[in-house]
C-alpha cells in the first residue's frame, strides 16, 4: 500500500463540468487524489450544490488555488483563463485547462511552464483519437480536417455569429456557420470548439488544422468527425456526445478530465 499523501486538486469553476468532477473527487472515485479547494463566483449557489465547501473543501480565489493545491483544473469562462493559468504555472503546479482554445491565444504559457517546471495536461475532452493523432504526429501528417455539428442551441451567443449577424435560432435545416482554421475557430467560438484546439495541439497545429462548424437541428448530440491523412495511417473517426446541462459541453468532458487525473496517479496507464 502506498504511503504517499494524496495529490491535492483545486477546481476553478463549478459549472456543469466542474461540479460533476468535484462530486466524483469527493466520492473518492480516484484513489490518490483529494479535492482540496474550489473557486466559484456565487458562493451560496455553490454551497447549495456542495455543502462541503467551507468545511472539508476550502474556498479560494482563482489565483489562490495554486497556493495549496498540486493540481489546478480550470473550468471557468475564457476571460479568467490567464489569471488561473499563470498562478498555477508560476508555482510549478500541474495545470489542467478545459478552456483549451485559450492556449492558442496564450502560447507563451507553454514556454513559461518550461521555466518553472509546471506541466500543462490537456484532457481529451469531447474528442476521440488523440492517441492516434499523437502517434502519427511522430511522423508526417499531410492533413487534418474536423467537422463539428451541434444542435443550434449549443452555438447560440458565439462571438463569431454575433459579429456577423448570424442567427441560428429557428434553423430548420443544417447550416454551415464556419469554415476555416482551428485557430480562427477558437477565436470566434471560444467556448464551443475546445476539441478543435486540442486536436490541433496534438497534431499539425492550429493554422493547418481545418475546421467546419454546422448548426444542425437534425442532431441531438454534439457530433465531431475527424479525418486525418498521414504517412503512417489514414483514419476517420466520429463521436456523438450527449450534451450536459450546458448545451455547449458534452457529459463526457467531466469523465475525460477525471480519466486524465487518474492517469497522473495510477500505476497503470493505458494509451499514449
């Protein structure tokens, strides 16, 4: 039996993903990890969902999570991303970002982590095949294309649509609302296409990874299809994710984050 103390996890944000993750950590789903602290905007609302806050779970500001947590999981609006990231990285912590698209805008954080000994661990999230992508990236990748289809409600309010006066309310047929690079998609849809950012970081980068986004009333699940052509393999994969309470995010995201955390403490890790 291991005598090592559990790694202390801090969760920034208790939205659909953060709350689910926090509850699983409290339940002891991953031996070797303990939920030590959370950061929330609405304390009363958070305590109603997690009565342990203020008792067994400390309440911290986003930046202060890194003071006494070994791992900081970011599940906040993009506007707060950098504050949480810098605090965790400068203290040499393991930083687990869920707003992965923000890494494309704050690339300096990776160099910053090299200097402090921090690690940035990006969960697979609502995607699949990142292990295959990482494998073929050791060789030569010719092209990567991703097509995302979401129920219109999952795209409402995206900055890209607002800037162009595009409404997806009442759409009755599939409508392509974006066609460009993963970097451009991350800028225009910062809360919708974290999967594309993760895919691009694992493969040929955000400028060469192509992305289409469709508002599709014929689907009830957030659907992502990836096509990769490399010198070692060609593959196409599709995943259909059941939306969480937040229609922009799939239920699998919290589970994927939990699996990534498990990989940090488990004696057996399967997959690259």
